[in-house]
């Protein structure tokens, strides 16, 4: 049987399979079955096996650093589609944002498509299934580029270890560079708001190139060339917003506006075009980012904690069960734990005791926040701080500031920003 397909068709079929891989009612597409080489009636187990085998074949050499791009792609696929973790759980495991997980998953799916093709039809193009044009070749080009980037970044890190980027100084440096360009390449750029002391854990050479590429891309498309820049902390990350008006008939697509701007894995680009305004968000890990794991069965409390920490270095993740907290702490220890007492599965006091009795988790400061008024009991069982519900946002931030470990290097105050800084920056 001859089946014609494009690269987009094949990747779409694979993406659908990944999204429904363990759905009992899932039926793989004819295209996917043809590539894998199985009969449509008995294709489900073979598709699963082929995908798992393809993910295994993407695993880099044992000595590969865990931060290497190829290792991150493999780990993402393994967590998502072998261990069956959610995107949020995968983000926590990889210590990246959920947006970065989305971006890595798209690239990993593309690489997996090339592996599956070679796995099913090694070296063949006349097997009755049209080769998905750029698959393996494009995957190799992407992999080669990423390998080259990793080598250059590794050289930068060897020569200047622990180098970070002051975002305010970075933006000023890019603007000075723009002033040196010919008039036809310049843009009218205005810095609207930059959070004081904002520092990102990415080499300034990398950040300079990414920001410069975004500004130039936007300058060529904006109406009148006027561009605004904002920078602040969001969810514990440094977020730079670059925005400008675009003509209504430009035909731009936010999803593809910056797709050919290359970034390392720890730098995330998001784009949106809304009502004639283009937005580009550059998200990077900040220096001193502090992870906070909350165990509270009241979702409103978790939402209050997240809202309270907007504009700070605190990154909130939450669970509603005590046992889940213990499992998460074992897999990926947070910097701070916020613990309710009245949990649905395990009494919070017992969770606190187990955390304090384990040498691995004892150093993690625990804030007990509960309607149960037992401050002395909480402190005697090992809590670093006790808060009584209902808790005010500023009180919560002050408690975090008191118990949080301090990361080395320059960093802004961990607490809330002044109102003007928090409200002027667009989200």
C-alpha cells in the first residue's frame, strides 16, 4: 500500500499518538501504523512499543551531563511518555518552567519522528511510504546546532564560571549597540520598567544575542518602529517583555514569529499577536530562585500563595495530599515546605515528624500554616515557622523571607515589589 505523507502529517500523527498513548480507546492513524510496519487491527501495542523503543534510542551516552540539550530531550520524553508524568510533574523533575517543557516537547517530538522512521525503515525510501521530507536530516541539523551551542556555552562557562546577567545592565548594553546601527536598522526602543536588582542565571553573551534578535525582528515588523521593554520576576523566573504595534495586514503568526531565533534550553521564548500588538516574552531562571512546595487541600489557599508571590523569587508548586508531598520531596527536594495540618490522607503533624526524622529532609525549613492553633507543638516537631489561618499575603512573604536559604551572588530583595513596579509591567 502506498501512502503519501508530509513531514507535518507524520509529526501530527505521532503527536496524536503521544497524547493518547495509554488511552484504552485510542486507535493509531494509518500513517503511523504504516511507518511502524504493523497491521491497523493490532497496531496499538506495537505503536506503544515502537515509541518507547524510539525514546530509548534517543538516550545520549552515559557520560553526557544532565544539563545537555540532548539529555533534556530524552529525559522529557521518558518522564512524559514512559513514566506517564504530567507536564507540571515533568517541569518539576527537570527543574524548568512548564513553558520550557512545552517547547522541549515540540523539539523532542520532531527528533523522535526521525528515530521512528529509521527504526521502521532503515535507509529505505521505496517501501511504499513516502519519506517525511526533513525528518532525520533536519533532526541531525538541529542536533548538530545544539551540540555546537553547548560546546560554545561550555567554553564560556569554563572561562567565566558562575557568570550571571544583570538584566538592567543587559538591556542598557543592547540599546547602546542599537544606537551604533545604521538609521534604517534602528528602532525607537523605550525601557518602560525594569525591576531593580533583577539577575538571571544565563551568560550575558547569550542573553545579549537573544534580546538583540528579538528587538531586531520586532523592529522590522512594527508600525512606526516603536518598541517597549519591561522586565520583572514572575514565578521565580526573570521575565523580559518586548512589545510593539504591528500593522493589521502583516499576516504575522505569533506561533512562528520567533521560531528561528535559537535559544538554549533554559531560555524560553513565547509570542503573541493580539489586536495589532505583538508581544515577545523571554523567560530565564533568576539567580536565587526559591522553590516552595505547598501541601494544602484547599485550592484557594494554594492560589493565595501563588498570588502573594507574584514578583518575587518564590516559585510555588502544590499538592493536596501529605503522601504526595513526601514523594515529591524525595524526588526533588524544594527549598521550603508550607504544610497544612488537616490533610485528607495523613495528619500534617505526622508528615512534619517524618520530614524532621529523615536526615535528607531535616534541613528543609517547614512553615506550618493551619487553623489549628498549636504553635508550640509545630515548633517542637521541627517546624521553622508557624502561621495561623487566615494568613495575609505580606505575612506569608515575611515568613518565607525569614526561613528561606539565600543563594550566593547578587540578587534583589525576596519580598514584594513596590506597587508601581508590579503594576506597570504587562503580563
